[in-house]
C-alpha cells in the first residue's frame, strides 16, 4: 500500500513536468537570437493523462517527460522562437505550476489534519 493516492502522485509528476517545461521555455528565450535555433517544448499533459488512464500508481509514478524540438522556422535566419509567444507561454506555465503546488499543499494539509498533526 502506498502512502499517497494516484491523484497525489499525478500532482507530483505534473509539478515535475511543469518545472521541466519552464526550463525548456527559458532556454528557448535565451536562444531567441541564435541563428538556426529551433524551439522545444514539453507536453507533460498528454503523457501524464495516458498514465492516469491506466489507473496504475506505478505507471503514474514512473512517468517521464522529455523536450521535443519543433521544426517550425519563424525567421530567415532559421530561428524558430517568437519572443512574445514564448513569454506568454512561460507566464501561463508558471501560473499552472503555482496552482499545482497549491493543490498539492492543500492535499497534504488535509492528510495531516486527518492524522491530527499540526
């Protein structure tokens, strides 16, 4: 028997995925002026959703994410990064990360309260 349920495991993996995505998006922004640089992104939502469909806690816990390079070129120098789109995507991802953290913390507090721990 595991200490946490599938929802808590999924929250932990989603937090990890959002963190990885933020790093990849930051790298995209850092290379916005690098000729030939193609942006990457992490689609942790789809990967985690597939693991959740199995209902297997081990599958959820062992879900891994990876950055996927896109082939869309935006400029004549071969760069695929649009600074405005990237910044907006980072802001949206940061909000999602904060929401995931908030939900995970609230669930832990409920668990602690149920155990009578302050």
